[in-house]
C-alpha cells in the first residue's frame, strides 16, 4: 500500500515561501505547509530571479481568508488538544467538500489520530488505521484532485493529502501550519524548475504576509508542467478561521520516527479527533 503523504518537496523546500496581498481582507495569522518528496524529479536550470520580479499582474480575490458568513456550514474538529473551526468552500472544490462532509457526518473521523505532525509544515489526519497508508472516500475509491484557481496553501489551509498520482484523493487531509515564507523560498523554487512566473505577484506577497507552503500549489501551473513532472497538486477545500493556536500546539508536540517511512513525524502521545461535526455558523 502506498504511504499517503502531502507530497511537495518539504525537505528540500523547507524554507521556500513568500506572499502578501492584492485584496488585503485577511486578518488571519500566517499558516504554512510542506511535503516529504525530494526534488530529484523536478525540472531544473531556471534562471534565478528575485521574487519581486516573478509573478503576473493578475488580481486575486482572497476570499479564502475571510471569516464565514452567518448561516454557512462549517466544520468543527474537537481534538484532544482543543477545538479547530474550519470554513469550507463547496463552490470551489465540490467533490472534496462533499467527501469531507460525508465522512464527518458518518462519524468516520471520530477517534482518528493525527498520524503525521511536522512543526512549521503541517498536521495530517483522516486515516482510521493511524499508519498513513489507510482510509477511503465516501465512494469507496479515490477521486480526482481539484485545483481551485483562487485557493492556496496559506497557513491554516485545509487540503487533501494524496499519493502523488493524478486521481488519488481519499480520506486523508492536512492543515498547513508553517508560519514563515521568504523570497528565498520562491527563488529556490524557480531554480528547481517551478514556473513561478505563472503565479500572480499578489499571491507571492500574500504568502510572505500570512505564511504557508507555496510549493504545494499547482493550481496556477501550466498543464504541461503537471503532466511532464507528474505533479498534480493538493486540493485546498477549507480554511481554519478559529483554533490556529490548537494547530500550532499539535504541530509542536514531541514526535518519533514512523516505523514505515522512518520520518520523524509520529506524536509520542497520540492526538485524536474526539469528534468531527458539520454545524451552521452563528457568529
């Protein structure tokens, strides 16, 4: 069975991020994310450029960082370390939200652990086996990766984990926790072949402002890049709007090596989702 992980150059790009604002409507603190894949299969040889010189002039609506509206359905994860509240984006990532809500409403996530925790990267859950190799969607099979144009792996983003294959979303998800993105991170991404020039400058600026893990974003890259380097991205389908202190606390716990991968990311003391629920936001 393939080890499900957030694949996106975490070790190589553990210091690659930068973004500020186009429509500055965010009052959330920084949130960042990463992955455990190496960079050996990426393109290389791009000229090094300053992040300030990369990016298009396109404007982006950062509704992702707005609070939910009264009457909107939100997800509430009551964990053994506190409560995390998440806004969902069904109009932008309909299949991922349908799957997540269906699993939540069935009680699928109740009692499930955060099996993979990496400080300044992300916290990952959604696998009933607790190994990182299990779990399935509400349809009993993997489903396609959605890449909403205006959702990014900013700090606090809720995204689907996958195996790296084209249509491999299941039940596992992660919350981006990384707090710092710098220009150097984008420069390293460009040097490794990422088509940074296709990312709006305001998105780069927003990453620098709020944090996150930009190397996980594939929604702005050309199709030929995705196909050539077999990188299909991670579906962002929600955003933490309350409880990032809990996410930070989970990310900061003592960890030990995963017996399967050797990665030091398994909490020594298990952290559980005691209850996951979908509720109507009342303000």
